[in-house]
């Protein structure tokens, strides 16, 4: 039977959060806490990050290899500049490196990494004093790709893509972010909620509203043709 | 069309940077927490040592009930504010609820105590008495708040302001409990001004200061 963090402090096992809270004040050795959470079913990246936090320096390369492709794709979508995405990716991993001693085994590294990347993007964008957040939405290209790429088809696809991107840009930030994380990045509702700092119900609602809004664009374009 | 991938050179650069500037492991961070936590307790220990514990003119049952109740709220607040397994901490709604509810719950416990001991509702006390308890709370709560903010500085990418408020409420709740243990006074106005108001002020201080201190600090010129 797995132990709870609360048990390491003599507290009832039904109060793991209380146990973890008191570990903040140095109440348990890191090794004790580490052994408690090692059993949780987590991604390879999370397990590697836990090992890194414990002092296994080689584990960070594994964390990088597991997370960097999807984080980079996410950042390229946000920035639409590969050079800037690389810079943000580097900052993200260095932040994770700096905070490795605070990563508890059993925690999920994915929402944390996305949240750092997103925050760095937002802060960087504000610093650059851009008028609006950049975005890219390309999921609706398949219709054009299924036919011969005539000039008309290409123009039509571009029109569709532009219309969707414009609508996505016009959505409230949380709707846009919820849609992007859930529909484009394939994260779970719970992970998106953690990244955005809102409830799961709010993520569901916002992603759905964004989806409905984009569907309206498709319908409008369909009627015009 | 294939998805873009980060360059191999970037991977090498990031891993080289982590080797150049090692960061503290969990064991090292845990070691640093101990003096920080002990330092945060010093003001409360000084106050208790100088003023002593006890009902001091209040009915013993009232003093016990209120002190235990306030301590329970402080424990629950600490558990929720610091007990999350996620490196992102508790969600923003939880933190917001926590920050808002701590002073309300503690006020409710005091109100319950006063309802059970109706003689303690009133009491003519001057502003000096209220100010004394406020100062005691401020003295006992500033160090824990500072310690928590220092420990978590620059780490919150999602909701630093709300987390700061929750940490402020936590520090305020413990400071209020400490003040409740040594305070000889009772009365609705005194509880409100001398004890609950400091919790609210700590929450606001956490909101303002925490937003700045806890927010993720981006590394300029990471390249």
C-alpha cells in the first residue's frame, strides 16, 4: 500500500496535502518524500524530472527529449517565428532547471512546462509592445489538400485559414488559449486547467465556445459560396 | 508538412548551460527551508515568551475554543496554500477562495465564541488596545509571509497575485492565532479591528507584494 506524504509526519494518511504543506517547513527528508511519490503512474518526462530533482543530472536530457518537440511546436504556433520559439524554449528549460529542487515526485511536469512557456511568451510579447498575440491555425487545410492544388483551391484555403485565424485572434484570450491547448496541443482538460489557472469546467466551456465560434466562420464561408 | 523540431544545437546549448550553472536539488532546497522556517517562527516565540499564554481575563472555554478554531483555520489554510503536489500550486479558484475565506472563517469562529459567551460581546476598549493586537499580529506574521515569498520567489507562471494573497492569508491566519493566544481582551469591535483586520491586511499585502515577488522571472538574453 503506498504511503501518503501525511504519514511521514505522523498525520493521518487522509491528509496528504497537510503533510506536503508541512514538508515546506523542512519536516521530512527529501528522500522520504521522493520514495512516497515514486509509484504514481506518470509520464516518462515526469519521472525523469523527479530523478533530476533528486540529483540525477543526466535525467534532464531525457526531460528535454520528451518535452521539447511538443513544447517547440506549441511555441512556434504562438510566436510564428522559429528563432523566437527556440529562445523561449531555452528559457523554459532553464526555468525548469532552476526550479528542479521544488519539483515533487509524482507531480506532472507537462502542465508546468506549458505554463512556463506560455508565461514567457506573454511576458516577452508585452515587452515587445505588440498590439496583439500572434497565433496560427492550420487545422482546416485538409479540404484544400484533398483536391488538386489549383490556384483557386489554394486561394480558397488561404481565405479560410485567414478567416479562422482572424476569428481566433478576436476571441477572448482564455477562450483562445483553452482551444489551443485542448484542440491543437491535445492536452487533457485537467492539464489545460492547470496551465491556465482556471477550473476544468471553465476550460471545457471556453474551448467549446471557441470551437462554436470557429464553426460559425466555416458556416458563413460556406453560405457565401 | 512535418512539424518543426528544435535544432540539435539548441539541445546542446541548453544542456551545457545547465552544467555550467547547477541548480539546487530537492535535498539542498529542503535544507535551506529549515533555517527559513525557524526564522519565521522567531517573532511568535518572542511574543509568547514575553507575554505568556493564557485566558487572561477571558473565560477559559472561550479562549480555548477561539484559539483552537483560529489554529484549525490556519492549519487548513496552510495545507491548501502549500500542500499541492503540482509545481504550479493549487488552482487559482482554490487560492482565491482560500484568501477570501480565511478571515471570514476566523471571524465566524470568534462570533460563535461570543454567541456562546454573550457577556463577551461588548467591552469598552480604547484604540490603543486594538492597535496593540494589530501590531502583535503584524510582528508575528511578517516573518512567515516573508519566508514563504522568499522561498517561492520567481516561480509562479500562472497566478502569482492570487497565490500571494493566499500566502498572505496563511501568514495572517497564523499571526492572528498567535495574537489570540496572548490577547487579554474580548469584544466584537476588538476582535474585528485588532484580530481580523490584520488577516485581511496580510492578504492584501500578499496580493500586492506576492504578485511581484512570485511572478516567473524571465531570463533576459537567454542565448
